[in-house]
């Protein structure tokens, strides 16, 4: 069995690397967190936590996603859920890797 032709779109999320909100993504604040819309692929996502919204907005200001999680006060107990949420956002191209500084 062979793989389908064409480039595979995958995003391996590594929280030790620098990330940013994709340029074609808009966040709309809501009482529950935010709506996230990607103008390129027209995907809509929901961030169900204001703290997660803060992390996504802070990604570009920190040397890694881990540093953004720390800066936004994400506890060790919450860390796994937040890393999973960020990995999901990476897979849907809502956040993208950026060059290390």
C-alpha cells in the first residue's frame, strides 16, 4: 500500500519551540474564551478558556510555548490539557512555528 500523492499537512507540536498565532487567524473574545477563525482554510475553533486565549496571544512574545504557558500562569496540573489544546491548534494551522530568536 502506498501513501497518497501530494504533500501531507501535519504539524508536530513541540512546546519547547517558538510558536505564534497564524497571520490569517483572528480571535474574537467571548464570555467563555474566544472564537478562532482561520481566513485561509475557513476553519472555526472555540477556545473554551480565557487563560488559553491568553496563552495563544502570548506565544509570539516568548521563546517557546512552554515559556508562554509559564508566563500565563498555567499550572503543572493543567499543563497536559493546555499542551494538547495547543497541539490541536497547530494541527488545524491556527498556530504556526516561528523562527527561534
